[in-house]
C-alpha cells in the first residue's frame, strides 16, 4: 500500500490501482486500472540516510545560483532540447515503441528518487516517473476528453502526451502547440509517418499569444508542466482562453496553493517553485474569476505524485461560463 509514516529499510512494494484511487480521490475506470497493472510500478521505501541525503539535494538545488529561472528568456533552451529529441527520433529505427521512446523528455528519472503521498521512494521499475505522470494524464484523458471534437495541448513539447491521448479519443482533431519550432517538426513527423492521425503542430508563445489561432467550437485545452514556465506572466494566455471560450481547460501543473506548508517536503517544493520562478498565483486568479461569475472550477486537487525536487503535478479543471 501507499508509503505512510516511518520508513522500513529495504521494503519492496508495488503501486496498485487502489493506491491511485486514494491519491486521486476517485474511482478509476477499468481501463485506467489495467494501465496501472501494465506499468508494474515497483519501488522500495528509502532509508533514513537516503531521506536525509535527498533533503540535502533539494536544499542545495534551492540555494544553487547556477540553476536558471524560468521565463521568456529560456526559449532557446527549449528549442535545443526538443531538437535533440527530433534528431533522436529521426535516427531511431525499430518499432513504434522505440520511436516513441526517442521523443520522451530526458528529465524523467534524473535523481533516482520520487515523491509519493508526501514521502520519498526509490523506484525499482524502469520509467517509473514517466509512467506515474502517464497515469495522471491518462486518467484525465479518460474522464474528460473521450467525446471532444478538438483537443489542444499547449506547451506540448515533443507531443508524447498527444500520442497516448489518441488511445482515449480516436477521432478528435489534435493540435500540439509550442513556442519551439523543433516541436512542430516532431509533430509533423509523427503525423506524416502515421504514428498519430489527424494531428498538427502550431507555433504558439504563451508570453505573446497568437490571436489568429482560434480554437474550434466545443474544444478542450490541456497543459502538462508547461504553464510552470510562466511565473506570474500567465494573464496573456488566460485572457486568450477566455476570449476563445473552450468547453474545458485541464491543467497538470505546479500549484503552490494546493500544497501544505506545514509538511517539510511540500514546503521545500514551494521554495523550489520560487527559486525557479514557476507558475505563481494562477489558482488564486481562477478563484477571482469564479467570484466574478466568469468561470466555473470543476476540479482542484493535488495528485500527490512528484519528482524529487517538487510536487509539481497538481490538477486544475475549469471552464468559461
């Protein structure tokens, strides 16, 4: 079951569907329960020494002057990263699995330890962090996006979430939007080679939204760990969404308002958000818009899943009214 309380050295466990129902505070469909089983997420609890070492790693990162802040100045860095994925995609031979693995971001599993339910664990299964994020997004795809006619992922990067989204909605028009031109190259190649049908990539800058890109009627918008790059500069994009009036907006992002400052790992997560200039004040702004009668908030909760440095996969679902 979920790790809770004091750690037992060396105990090996597995996350099962019931655990994710506790984390997500809901019942999962049989489809998502099968996905949990397929991923076979094995881990062990950390030792006291490992826990202390992890806390030191987090604190050093928070105080490291070399770690850059997020913001508009980082566009070239993201272009470089996604271009590396594009070249890996082009160079990879073999079946669909090998090709898709080539476009996975390279920051997953960087530190060897993860957060689950406000404790730390040592993953024992390959791709544990990536698969954990898949379960969050696939759950949201399953619940909210099966019947949508058009779905837009903003800040889509290499489009790896869009590939899986097709499993839950075989007919929707899919759009991957990102400010890095390398992203559009990958999306175009995914579509032209038949890995994902009815999908196109568009260049879109959160900081300067292209008003000529209009969302289709009854569309759904989602983001996954991309709004985090905006800091407090989310209002241009939020205004763009309110102007285009999608039927639903789904976000998986670092949301400090949902964390608990009395918990040391949550507290350090918020400190790291501030260190990196990650998304700040977004949920508070949504609450203000709700009070003004402009939106409804459908869901706001944390996933209790994160990397070593942050609990960054909180969930907010809202819609214009």
